[in-house]
């Protein structure tokens, strides 16, 4: 039976569902110590499959976030040796982070050499050409952080790449690549869009 929306606040929510959502978020984001404390305090069963490789994922995530992309690539290849071969977009993004860090450090000669050896092969694929041009444009500025493509050096860009890498590793390990909380939000968004469309149709008819 459908529940009247006015009565939602009185609907009981299963504590186990709440705990599973919280645990999913903590494991996904590699909060190791918090996961252990949470499991201990709630008496939940330790999900061995979810915890597998969490410490390694955490290190990879932080290396990518900090701009040490080559170390993130090295550890990713150890944990999932063929992942980056299958995920060319992700591999390109990680290499571009390293290039950006070289430019930021004003190591222009080293940046050019890296671009020619590691990034140039991607120039044979149309979808990478524009982004390669944006990265190369950073070299033309004394202060790359003030260039039109400064966002490629930003923490937001590294965060985006690190998040994508984390999800790819989880999927490679046959684990959920999105948290239960994210899936709920995605489903809620879809439901809202469907309801809005239905409401629009009703309004048009009337």
C-alpha cells in the first residue's frame, strides 16, 4: 500500500538498512579506522569482500588526489594489472595530472619530454586531441594557474580523476562502484524527473 507523503516522517526505517548505507559510504571512501569502529560499535558482521584491498585503494586515491599520478598508476597496476589498459580515458587523465604537476613546477623541458613519450600516442585518437591542446597551452603561461585552462591544474580535476579511478578499481574487484547512498540519490533523481514529466503531461491535458 502506498504511504501518504504527509505521513513519511512517521514511517519506521530499519536500522540495518541505515547501517548498511553508512558502511557502504565508509568502505567506498576508504575510512579504514572508522569502518572498524563502526562495525565494532554496531555489532555488524565484518564484510571481508568489501574490506579487501581497501588500504591499497586508499593509498592510490590519495596519490592521485595529491598529484602523484605516476605512483597512483604504479599501485593501480599492482592491484589491477590490466585495468588501465582497458580504461584508456582514465589512463590519459592520470598521465595528464602528472604533466600538469610538471608544468606547475615550471619543469617545462621535462613536461615536454613526458608529453612526447607518454601523451603523444593519445593524439592519434580524435577525442583526446582537444584536451591535449588544452594541456599544452599551459606551457605558454608564466603562471599556469592563471591560464584559461587553469582548471586542469585544480584540486577539483584531481578529485574527479581520483573518484573515477576508485570506482574503476572497485568494479574491477567485482564490488559496487557507487555507494548505496549515491544509488539512492540517483534513483530519487530519476523518480523526481519521471514525476515532473507526468505532472507536465497532466497539466497539458487540463
